[in-house]
C-alpha cells in the first residue's frame, strides 16, 4: 500500500510538472516565437530547478509542440462534434465554414484573458517542420475530417489545385485573425470586433467569400480536377 501511495504521489507531481511546462512553453512561444525560446528558459519559467525538465518529460521540441497542440484538442473536438450533428447532410457552405471556425472562437472565449493559445499556434505555424505537426494533429480528428469533407462537397466546382490553395489561405486567415484578437485583448488595445462570437461571424464571412471567389484559369494550370 505504501508503494502504491508513493507511486500515486509521484504520478501526481509529474502531471503537475508537465502542466506547468506546457503552460510556460505556450506563453513563451506566443510571446517570443519558437526558435527564440530554449528548453532551459521553459524549465525556468515553469519553476523547475532541473534545466533538463523539458527533455525529461517531453523529449524534443517537436514532441513538446505536439503536446501543446493536443492539450486543447479534446475541448475543440467536443464543440465541433456538436456542430456537425446540426449540419449533417447540409450543402450550405456557410454552415460548414461555421463548423470550421466557431469551435476555435468558442474555445478561446472560454480561456479568458490573458490566453496564449492562438498566438502560440500562429508562432508555431511559421516554422515549416512544426507547422506540419499542427496541421497533422488538427486534421487528424474525426470531426475536423468531417468538416473538411462537408466543406469540399459545398464547393464542387473548385479545381483541385485551387481547392488546396484556398485551404491554405483559409488556415492562415483563421490562425492569424484569432492570434491578433487574442493579442489585442491581452494588451488592452482596440479590437476590430466586440466579442469572440462577432469575430467568428467576420471570419466566416471572409472565408466563405474566399471560397466563392472567381477562379481565373491560367495557361500553366494543372489539369482540372476537384477535391472533396
């Protein structure tokens, strides 16, 4: 029984340490970018005397970033699943874009001020290798896959290469718009929208407009295919 109690106590301390490291890393990455922040700085900000704590608990910086992405994934997935149930079978592009955007804005709203999530993701996605981790982890969830499939069905005439291009544009627009609002709220400066819900509406308008924009054919375009 003593050994079991000690194991539980040790596991509890480890979980607390991991949470502190994730909190510190998310904040430091948001403020300074990923490349400018060392594991030692993260360990110190997390209150760890052992400067190798990040490596011990998470491994490489890529592993740490993956855990930062995952720590909010369940909450966002839960919101998106609920929205998918409401739009199942719809051909309305706006409904699918709403499923893409609103889980993020609702989750950020729930974090309060200050939060670091949106700015951290914006910084991480400027690093090519780490950007792929974020994309892979985000797209891997069943609800996100369902959302992207529904969005694809709502724009059946978009050629495949344009579909991929506009997917990238949508991602950049969403990530950096959320980061800018989070930054403005933290700094107490003016915001372009009065609430996260209003921010969602503006983003949905913009992303829908992006997908419905005309497609100009160019001589060197690849053969026309469509993505779903």
